[in-house]
C-alpha cells in the first residue's frame, strides 16, 4: 500500500488516502467518482496522464475543468 495526499480544488478539501501499489491516476479518479474527461491531475504543478502510477507520498491536485451548462 502507498499513502497519497489529494487536494480537491473545486471542493476545497484535502484527503489522505492509502491505495494499493500500482494504483494509477485513472484508478484514483474512479475511486473518487470523477471522470477522466474534464479532469486535470497535477503532481508538483505538472499534469499527469491517467495511466501514470502513483508513488508513495505523492501530493496531487485535482481540478475539474468541465461544468454543466
């Protein structure tokens, strides 16, 4: 298991999570109930793709870029 910190920018909250080894950005978005489309995930201010594996002690920011209208 690895530990990560996730900052949900739109919701203005942070989560400390334990996830399995080999967990990907896509897995994380599914776990949080987000779609890959319309979502940007940053690690150290750099966008990461959905197939990227998470690392222990990662700090991620999740931005929702799409909204209904």
